[in-house]
C-alpha cells in the first residue's frame, strides 16, 4: 500500500491556513512549504509505520507534517546571507530573496516552533507525544541539527578528516533523518532494544544521504536540481567526494544503502516493500 500524499500535503499547510496567522508570514511559510521538496523524511516515517502494520490515521500525518516543517525551516535559515547565502533552492528564489531577510528569519522561527503545537495537539497517548517532542527537539536543536550547522561553520577553510566529517553530518543531516525511524518505534511502542536498532539504521541512512548530497553537488547540473553550488563546492570544504574520490563516494553510498536494507530485513514484524523502493531510489550510478 502507498501512503496518501494528499493527506500529507494537507496536514502540512493546514496550520498556516488559519486566519489568525498574519498574511505576510502565511505567504512566506507556505511559499517554502510548497516549493517542491521531496518529502523524504515524512514519507519515510509513514512508510515505516505501514511496514510495522499500522493503519495510518490523522495523528500520524500530523507527526509527519511536524517533521517536514522543521526541515523546511532549516533550509530557509541555511540559505540566509549569514549562512550559505543562496539565491535559489529547488529551482525557485530562496525565501529571503523572494520576500526579505526579516520575513525569512521569522518564517524559519515559526517552522521551528509550530511543530510542537501540532505534536502536542495530536490524538496520541500523552507518553507517546512527550517522547516524540523530546526526540524532535533532540534531532533539531543544540544536540542535533543546530550543533551540526555550528560545526559546519567552524569547519570553513579547514580540512576535516573522515571521523570529523561523519560527526558533523551525523548531527547536521543525520539526526533529522533518524527521527522517522525512532519516531516509528515510539508510535508503535517498540522495546528500547528495537528503538536502538531503528536509531542505528536511521543514522546509517543519514550518512548515506549526506554522501549522496556531496556527490550531487559535483555531478548534478545545478539547473536540474534547482540550487546554486553550495559553499562546500565554492570554498573547497571537505566533502565525501574530496576525501574518497567520486567513485569511492558512490561505492560508499551503495554499500551503506545495501546495509540499511539488510538491517531493515532483520527487524521483527517488518514488511517494507515501499521503504526498499524509496531506499533504492537514493542510489546514484
Ligand atoms: C533551528 C532546526 C534549526 C536549524 C537551524 C540552518 C540550520 C540550523 C541547519 C541547516 C541544516 C541543513 C540545511 C542541512 C542540510 C540537510 C540536507 C541534505 C538537505 C536537503 O534535503 P532534501 O534533499 O531536500 O530532503 P528537499 O528539497 O527535497 O526537501
């Protein structure tokens, strides 16, 4: 069974369609939320739930939406002049270019805070909601994505070794990609041991995703992927491609994706055809 993408899209925009949200903020947030993201993280979460035999309900789509809201906010802030200073993302003007810098900062702020309102309002048992709130904050705040972004800024002009790069990306990209795995374990009330297994799989997929991003940064036609070359390309920062070579990075990506699939098949009560397809779609030949 495939998930209802329309329901995900509806949940994602619903919060900002409320008349109490100021019109200018509404326009800016909705611009980025509907700018053509692949929805990898929320789709992974929903597919994982299905793979564990869960009948999807509105609350699950709300958790998925909360996750994509944080991701979108991080992209808006990442593109700001004080960060990557990018003019284009997903083939469209970045939020601060389309609107202005203050609006983009506030749109990001909204997208970092509103997910907790959405989570706290969804119809799931209170212990599950608390665990989800804790995990989403862990993934995105000073122990997760924000920490990774700080390490990334500090790495400018330096050559990192593989272990330092892995740490940086585990935080910057990996934590939020791990959330769907841990959250699926929380929602299905898995044992601590199973949640540890799910976290390890998510971390490996997070790493694979970053290797993929580094490969695309050097191989993709930027017009095709709709973004301008990142600072790592322009400033010759350490990337998986610079450390492993293009072929080495592609091999590492393929090896990690194969391992992710193997680890998933070892989970009990898991039947995830759609997840395997999604993981295969991340391969770069
Ligand atoms: C306060 C949560 C918070 C964050 C602020 C700016 C910042 C700190 C962190 C930046 C994090 C960042 C931009 C990581 C890059 C992750 C990455 C590989 C993004 C691309 O993800 P895709 O391919 O993008 O899923 P689409 O466009 O499909 O949504």
